[in-house]
């Protein structure tokens, strides 16, 4: 599917307080997202999951993603379980807990010329990380900036996880 010049804003959670995600891509789907904005959604701005699921984003703004009723979530982007994301010339700004979460084996993310900034901690004060890569996932980050996040600018953890970072600024990380 190709999604161009679209605003997806203020998605509402279910009655039980869960979900309210901006864009969900899974089950081997391929999505191209360009010149679009995901604004003030709940739990996740963009979610990609499962092998053979691919998202290509260019000139995308993902901002002000909020937590759900239990106080969890609020990530700008979550890519997991073998999905692939390519993101360029974009901005992930003023989201909560983690700006970009990349996790699990066979998950690959390439980010270039992108700003990840102002990620806020949860209400109890934890998180606010710009990028979190874990559990065997792979990240390539080029010519980007991680600024004014909280807790950690870029966090990579667990065996098999790789983060290749070139020509990238990580600055003004605040304590949680």
C-alpha cells in the first residue's frame, strides 16, 4: 500500500483503554509512507511486526504519541519480530517512553537524515530514550540527530544486537 500526503491524528483507544495506534503494518504487508504526519495518537505512532513486513518512510512526522490508560506505551515507532523499516528525512518528536524501539532477531531498521527529539518519560519518571535496540535486532543510523531526549540517547542491549551509527549527533540527553 502507498500512503502519501496523509494526516493520521488523535486515534482513540478502545473502551478498555488499549490501542489507539496511528499506523499498524503486519502479516507480510508492505507499506510506503511519504509526506505524512502521525500526530497525537495512543500507544504507538507506527507499529511494524512480523517477518516479511516492510515499511518505507520518507518525510514523515511522528509526534505527541501518548500512553494508554495503564500509563504504558507512547512510543513513536516500534519495529519488532522480524519486520523491516527504512526511514529517511523524518522526525520523531515529543513521543513518550521511546522514540524508536527496535527489537527481536531478524528485525532491521535503517534511519537516515532523521531527527529523534524530545522523547518524554512515562508519568512515573522512567524512560524517555531516543532509540532502544534490543534482543538481536539490527539498526543502521546515519546522518541523524538524537537531541533533548531523557534517560538515554541511544541504548543497545543483549547479545546479537547491532547498532551501526555514523555521522550522527547525540546531544543534550536529560536525566529521567
